[in-house]
C-alpha cells in the first residue's frame, strides 16, 4: 500500500470534493440500456488525489485525463463524448473499494481507470468482479493474477526480466545482491530473478528485505562491501529507494563497476534521488520519457503543455494514457447497443495501437504485449536507452510458476 510513499514530499496534491450517496442497485441493472442510448459514455477515474501516493497517482490521473480530453476534442467515440466521473480514494485501499462501488453503481460507469499499488487493485477486484464491471490498471505488478474483469497495462515479471537479467550477467557478472522491501512485489520479482540466475549459472549471493520506508542502509552497505557482488538487484520502492541510492553513492561505490539495477526506478524517483546519485545506474521498463518516436514526442509535448514544462512522464503514466485509447479502440468496434463491460473487454482483445513506447497489443489474457527497454540514468534525470527488445514481449503473469497459465478463459492449472 505504501509503495513509493516518498513521492508525497515532492509536492502538494490537489483535492476533490466528496461525492453523494449510492444509488439503488436497480439503476445498475438497467445500465446497459443507458450505455446504449445515452448521449455520453460514462467512465470513471479512481486515482488518489490526496494521501501518501497522491503525487504519483496524480500523474496517472493527469495522463488518463489528457487522453480523455484529446478524444473528446476530436468528437468523442463514434460521435459520443466521454463523460468522466472522478473519485479520490485518498490512498486508502478500503476507500478504493467504496469509491469503485460508487462509480459502478451510482454513476453507471462502463469502465473505470485506476490504482497504482497492488493493494488498491486487490481491494477493487472483488467489487469489479461482483458488479461484472471492467477496471483498467496501468501499473507494473508481480503477476499471479488472472481476472476477467481487469485490463492490465503494466509490465509483469517476464516483460522486465527476460532480457534484463541475462544482459546484466553478460555485462557485469552473475553474483547478484537482491535487495527489496518486505512485501509481495519484491519477493515475487526475486523469485523470477533467481530462476533466471539458476538458468544462467549465476547466483544470489545475498537476499535481503527491509521494511517499507526503511532509511538506514549502513548495515546493508557493509554487507555489500563484504560480499562483493557484481551488482545490486533492487526492488526497493519509495523512501527506501531514495535513501539507499543516496547512501550507496555517498559510500563511494562506482556505478560503472557495481551498478544498482532496478525494476521500479523511473523519472519520478530519479528526480527525488538527484541526478548525481542516480547517474550510471540501470532500470528495466517498457517506456522512458526520452524514447524517440513520433507518438512519444506528441505525448510528452501534450503532457507538458497541459500540466507544465517541468513535469515528467514515466512508464506508469504512459500506460494510464494508452489504456484510454485501448478503450476507445474497443468501443469503436461495437454497435451502441452492444456497449457493456463484457463486450468492451472482448472487443479489446487483439487491439493494437501505436503507444509512445511502440506498437502494443492486448493479449487474450487481458495483459498487454510491451517493449522492454534497458536504460542507464544520466545526471540530468533522463535515461539513455541501451537495449530495446527486438519484438514485443507477450505477458506471462505466471511465468515463474510451473503448471499455472493465465489464458483467455482465465487461470488454467495443469
């Protein structure tokens, strides 16, 4: 829940007024007719605008809202504008569930876009499945989920590590020091890392987890000195990532010889760390702000024009943006009388579009085919892309777990 909580220090988030009470369930049961006949298409945004993850979720809200505004400026979808209902879950998982109910029941939203943390997604999951709704989740996550009511836009472990770990072993050696925060995401990602290291003849010389928000890494740095790993494989988030990066730099380690290789560090984290301390270290992600493509140039220009020239885009805000366009492409395939969450989900499967990161594809398992990239951070806070996958990588949310596969019919066990 507290993933990247340090971001609240970077600026004050805006606030949204509280919405009214819930409508009767009977209104939801008749919503299909409203979706077909209404002049507008109702959708919801469920990103925190207050609370400890508000600054990062504000960027997701802003990216999704930018896409909505662009679509409406072009005449909407098949001539129907998007009507957006905004709720602020205030960084609290229980509030996400409550506000999701409002959006699905009272506002009859045919889709809701939201969440950053796994905790908030998991809080919404039973609500969206009970209401037979459709929830668009843009964030990288640990996999091991296969809902037919969630569209997953972020990377799963195989899309960040399949190319990254072999490249790290080839360039720096196979002795990895695994360092993360003590919750599900780092542990699941490290399971995948260890599987790959075993295949490559490498090893995890040490595996260590610290509490969320942990800030004193003196003992960790001493262990790094004594074990002499090839690199630090980091799944630290938030305050912990910032504190470790600064202390690692202050300890005099050379990033060219022993880099920190992260799955979670983006332009936003680097801004908090500081360019000098972040420079030379590595990340794996499908998108970086500096990636060169016409689609990305338009996205970055539009985002800065809308929200300020000092703002940055990153690999989660990019997904929040392109998921609205995936939704648009699905709706365009439907007759107005067919517009239901289930129909949108089915129509979205197979949709391709040119996102800022490259041409993406919605898999039958409702995850997204993405373009992994390996990058080195520069002192100006931007990333130098060193390697890009030669092709889109298909999402395999159960890649590290034999006998389990997420398919178009749901989870299959063999």
